[in-house]
C-alpha cells in the first residue's frame, strides 16, 4: 500500500500532462480505497487533465497538441468515482464537453468541501506555461457553472477572474496573542523604502545580484594576506615586485589551461565508462554528469582546486568535505541550468521588477511584503507565466558525495603541475628587473634559467592529521603550488553568493521553501535551518517543514520585516579595523595577532622516555596543535569579515533571514552580519538615517555608557551625567583613536564604543545642532537576563520579576549582582565554619565570575557546565591564589550559584522541573520527540536523535520508533498496532539489515534541552511581535535575539512597543495551552491504560496524565507593571 501522498502527486502530474483521465480517475479511486485524502496538488492535476481534454474537444478553445492517451473517462452526475465512458467513436463533441464541464464542477465542489482553494494551490505549485493555460481553462468552466442561473459572467471565453491578494489576506490565520497587534492602526508607511531612491538604480542592483548568483561564485580581494608569512611576526615583509606577481599569475593561468584540457579529456572518458556500466543496470552517477555541458563540469573542478588551495592553508579540509562541496556546486549549477532553459530567470526579472516598484514606495500599497509578492505572482499567473518554484527532487547527501567524488578523483588522479615553473618565472623576472636597473632587487639567483627543467608533481595529496581524539584524512595542496598561489595572490577569496549580503531587497517569505536569495540556496536559506543534531545521513529525514505555511503568516511577515532592513558599512570603523589588522593585530581589540604561523612540531617520543614524560610530550603536542588551529581559525574569521565588509564599502545591502527549529532568527550570510562579536556589531549601520530630534542625543549618550559596562546599576539620569563627564575622552577617541589617550580601547566593547564616539562627535559638531543631525547609528536596548524575565512572567513570580526589572524601579536591578550577594553570604558562613575552599575564595565572588552561569541557568546548564564556566573565569583572574584551587573552587561556586538562583527564582525552578518531567516521559517512555506550538502558531519539534544501539530491545517491542519509515505514535501500541509495526520492521529488515540503526529520540538531550528551547521559542515570539508592531508604526527595527535595535530618535517608541508586546504575549495562558496541546497529542485514555499488561506501565501512564494536569500555579505579579518599568529593556 502506498502511504506517501507525494507518490500519488507525482503520478497525478504525469497523467495530467498526458491528458490521461482514465488513469487519473483510477488513481483517485485507489486513494479513496486506501483512505488517503486527496491533496490540493492532485486537485490541480485533475483540473489540468480535464482542461487539456476540454481544449481538445471544444472548438472554441485552442487545440491542444497533446492527444489523450486513452478515450475520455468521466464519472456520472451522482459521484465522481462511477465511470461513464462515452463511445470512442462518438461525434457529438458538445456532449463530451458537457461531461467534462460537469466533472470539473464536481471536482470544484469536492475541493471546496475540503477547504481547498485550487487557484491558491496553483500559485504554490511548479508551473509550466501549458499547465497554467489548461488549469485556468478548467477553473474558468468551474467558475462559470458556479454562477446562479440567468447570470452572465460578462467575460470573454477562456478568461478567468479571481480575488486579488487584498481580499485573500483576510484569510490569514490570527492567533489570540496578536489581538493587541491587530488593534494597532497600520500606518502603511514603509520605513525601509528609499535606501536606493530611484527604482531604476534598484533594478540595476537586482541585475547585479542575479548575475552574481547565476555565476555561483563571488571572488573578493582579501584586505589581509590569506597566506600568512612563515618567518615573520609582521604580516608584511618586503613587498614582492608587482611585475613578478603578474607574471606568476599569468603562468598559473596558463597552467590551469593545461589542466582544463586534461580534465575535459578525462571527464569524457569517465562518461564513457559510466555509460557502459549504466547500461548494464548498475547504479552510477552517469545521469547526474549528463545534465550540463562537459565544459561546465571542468569549470567547477577548476574552482574546486582554487578553493582547496585557499582553504587548506586556513583550515583543515577533508576529502569528504571537498567531495560534498563539489557535489553541491554541481547540483546548484544543474538547477540553475534547468531554470534558465525553462524561462524561470526571465520570469523572475518580470516579477521582481513589479515587486521592486511596490517595495520602494514609502506609502505601502499593501500591508505586508508577503502580500506585495503574492499580488505580483497572482497577476503573472493570470497572464500564463511560468512558476518561479519547481519542485525538483533534492539530491541526497549520498548522491552529492558520489558526484563530487567522481570529479575529485579526476583531479586527484589526472592532474600534475610543473613545480619548477614558478622558479623559472622568478629567475626570468628578477633578471629582467635587475637589467632594467629598476627597484633594488636583492638575492638575485645566480643559476641560469636555461638550466631549470620541467618537473611534474601531483597537485593534491592526502595525509593523516592527528586531532584530539582521532586521526583524520586531510587534503593538502602541494607546498610549491600553495606558494605559487600565494605569491601570485590568486585566487581572491571565493564565496558562494548565499554566504554574502544581497545588493537588492530579498525575496519575501510566502511559503516554507523559497525566499531570500534570488536563485541561490544553501543550508541557511531554508525557512528552518537544517540541524545536525541527529545522526541521520539525509537532510530530508531531519526535516520538520511538514506543515502548511498558512499556519504561520505572522512568522513569515516578521522574517520579511527583518530581512527588508537596509544596511551599509561603517567605513571609519572598517578603516580602523584594517589598520589594526595590517599592523599585526591586537588581542585586546579582538583582532588576532599575527605570530609565527608555522605548523607545530610533530610529536617526538623516544624509547628512553618514562611514561610520565611521554604523557607530558603528548599533552604539549596537543596543546600546540590546538593553539595553532585556534589562531588560524581566528585569522580566517577576521580575514573573511573584513574582506567582505571592504567589498561592500559604499553600497547598500540586505541580510536575508531564516530561523532555527525553535523560531530563533538569524541572518543567512555566515561571515558578515550584525549578529555576533563586538567587531561585527561595530562594522555596520542603518542605510537610512533619521534626525536625532529631541531625545536622540541623550539616547546616544546612554548607549555609550551601556557599552562601557561601567554604570550597570545606575539610573538613566546618572548615566547621562556620567556621559557628560566622559565627553573629553569621547571626543579624543573619535578624533585620535590611535594617537590620543585611547580611552575607547579600555572598554568592554571597544569597537562599538569607538563607533558611538564618532557618532556623538558628528552630532555635536553638526552646523544646525544635534537635533537636526541625521543619524544612521543603531541604538541597542538589551533585555535584563531575558530568559529569566520569561520565567518570572510565566510564573508571575514577584521576587524574580523584581530581580530582572519587570517592575518599576528608580534604578535598574542586576540579577547577577543579586546572585553574587547571596553566594557571598553563604561563602562567608562556610568560611566561618572552617571550609578551606570558602576561605580561599574570599574577595573572588565577583559578578563577572558567576555571570555566565546565571545567564545559562535558564538554558539548562548542568552543575558540570557551570563549574567549567566558573573555572575559566577564575583562570583569567591574575590575583587568584594557587592554580590547584581552581577545580574545587569552580565546583563549590557552581553549587552555591545554582542553589542561589533557585532561592531567588522559585517559580523558575518549579516550571523547569515540570518541563523536565514532561520531556522525560515523552522521549524515554513514549519514544517520541518533544514538540509544541508557539503562541504564533509555529510548530516546534526538537531534532535530537540517536542510534538505538544503546536502547533495550523491549522498548522496540512496545513503541513505534520515531523514524522516517513509521510515523511517531504518541501512545503505547495496542496488540493489532504492534503486529503491524512488527510486520513493517520485518519486511524492511529483509531489504536492509541495518534497520536497527535508524535514529530514535535521544532521551537525555530531549529532556535537558526542552526547558531552554521552550524559553527560546517564547523569546523569539516576543521579538517577532515587536518587529511587526514597529513595522506597523513605520519604525526601523532590527534584533540580535533579545537585543533590539532602532534609530536613536525612535528608542522611546520601540521601548513602549516591546513592553506592550511582552504583556500581550504573557497575558495568554501559555503553560495551560501547552498542557492542552500535550494532552491532545500524548495523554493516555482510560482504555489505553486499562489495556496495559503491567501495573508499572499503568502507574507511569497515570502519573504522566497527572503531570499534564498539574500546571504550575501562577503567583501574584501584575504583568501591567512591565509597562511602567524603565529598565525592562535598556
């Protein structure tokens, strides 16, 4: 029995394309027999099939070029299942057309009864021009027959009318948490419009972005040397003559031309061999290597060589990663090639041109960017345009690897290079320069170039590299070739287009799959980023995008709001960063220092060494390798970030956004964005500015003090006074960041402080006064330990709410200091009792020491994790006595810290314990993954899986494993269900002996991760509601999770909005709704409990039901206090 609707949809599309109604009707009958619901896609296919027959038999319509495979087969008027086959020689076309129309009418009624909008489904489906024509033809007949008797449609034959998006938007699902949001009047003012004022310029940016994505690679000149010097503590020794660089680069390109010839011949030979194997019924990658012209595959292989040459010097590169990357690039090139052939790119230009005109209007024609895009695609469908989305089968990881492996083998086996060629070029060039009496060239070689002979060597080789716990196979490029690439400064840094910001506004999210970049896709461009929390090999098996996008319209709109915010580079800060990096780096300023970057010496162990000496040598070698890898990784990070920022200097750009399985939102580009470190945040500003107005200058000053971290428990009034005292240092830092007093370098966030100093100076020196200064600078408002804020609000915890600033106070409360005071009081008592470790810690129970442990408590930190966090802080204290006390002190302080948090946040501890009990039973006893639904309707399912080898066999006899081959069951299996499950396992095991290695939920991770993940999902909801509210009021908004950004002039408005939306979120009965959701999905019925065969199982089932019914009772905290709290976000 076929259970996957996808298989039926594939067959239905095939039959519709062939106008084979006999087979399609049989398919519908088979679905009815199997109890499978007809999907919206199959309804569209049925209308298309009948539309093709209508075009064939109706003289008034255009004749179809596709003849039906069988004689038309129609159900009668009573049922759409009973066949009535007209005589195959019947000449009365009118009778046939009447039957077709009647059948279309019945299908329309059936679809309507199931709540299926065929036209809206057509918008979501892949469409070819022929498909659209025939579906619209069928829909026109459905609509015509739906008119009352005597009413004329007053439209020409073959035309169709459907409600526009303005009318369809009313069907967007609205959740109770959005009541306050929807009561806000939409200003219909687009805060993001006009970053590129002229529509013509915006379309030029679109053309550039499309060209970059079609090329599949963006090469960016590095601002720092990508290959660090071997024997220098400075990144720049005596520069190499430009003439020598050019000649080396020219020689390298000539060498690549020779490689192309060899690769092309080798590729054609590979195809012939694969073809012979393929014809003998062997499974090969031959079909995947025949899609593109051979030269395209050669180009991809050359790019792969360039990438290995660059990446192998900056990071560890395994052959598996090279093959996977090459396979993904081939897949992307194949998809682009097919889109170009089908006219998708031309259609994209038409759609985006219309969308850009709407996007760039300050008075919005529609309330959301999603509606704008849908309105354009709606109109294009009525015009018979092709679909922008084609549901081609995704290549599995195995196919990607095998395709990449086939091409990698050609590179590895076929290619060699002349390792003496760069030496010859050097000799010839330096001799020429010396003869011309040009620059003073030292160390001119004495050997004659005529004596240098060609010597071939392989390009790549594979070596084993020792890691912490294992040996791994690494790909290395020949050292001589690596030096050749380095000295020729070729290639520049290479990035996939989806790793970079966009030059035009991103495509808005309208469904679950395609948005953001124009044609580029990677793991981060999905609506939900692909997790790697499961050992399954295929991404599709770890995919939870199995719900309807109509369930989460506000989630999509929030993502679109964040992605539509335009940015630009903060050029003065970029210049300063490049200056520091080129001068050798500065660890204090978060720029990695360039030190002697040579590989660590190999482990040296002799027979004369004792056991302890061998262990010490091994530890020393591992530590040296670790430091080298960390240094190289940090260098690569800053190299990428600064080079990309330099490339986008002077441009307006956008960050497409996606989210993880919890709903937390992230920019898609991984190297350069506004999230992350101090360097990242200081590098960019809003592309659109606003005058500071009445309060903007004060907020810039408060923001500066917040960045210094010096006045955490002072009021805003005191912070403003402190800012006035700092003005001399602020202006000195802005004017002379490296030659003045350099006050900014002593702060917690030096680069953000420097950026704020420059902004304050520019505002204060503005000719028309600070209030008229147009500021692009983003001002941040941070939540006060946001996770604990959500716990305090969930439990209506009065004491906890006060500690995390949910209540109105004259000065901000600092939960970290509160916890530190409680810990210190207990330490003093222990010290008085004579506990040694308590005495050692006198004077060291500081806010900074315990801050990370307090912050991560809400995210499920364990005692071990908290101990390690505190030990790291103690190691950084130069005055801490005795390294031998760090271990015991870390454990001691961790215990006191966790206990103190429990004393302050009683409701938090109770709710966490309740969450843990629920997650434990669902994952360990029901064998299922923990899932829930956020207040905005986003389904969340924890992805943590493991292989069942450690699980007992009786568990498999009692539960349906949560695997891609059997849908997860929320309850114990009855006898008949167990029999079916056993048969499925047995049948599958016949074909795959590794069935027992299918992944199942990891009980430990499911339980430990659930409380923090649930809070993260609430945190994301609050951010999204705030983003949507700000958008309605025309306010620029960006976020870094619980840190909200806006212009200095609109901080007051954003603060009001984020408080209102927090109250709206927690005014909903979140815990009760969660318990109701679990009861509907996982609770046991009385019948199920009575059928259990042991008292222990019945007791556990009853206990679980009681846990679900025992929702933690709220305290007496009044949520409306949040509205008056100045320091809730500050």
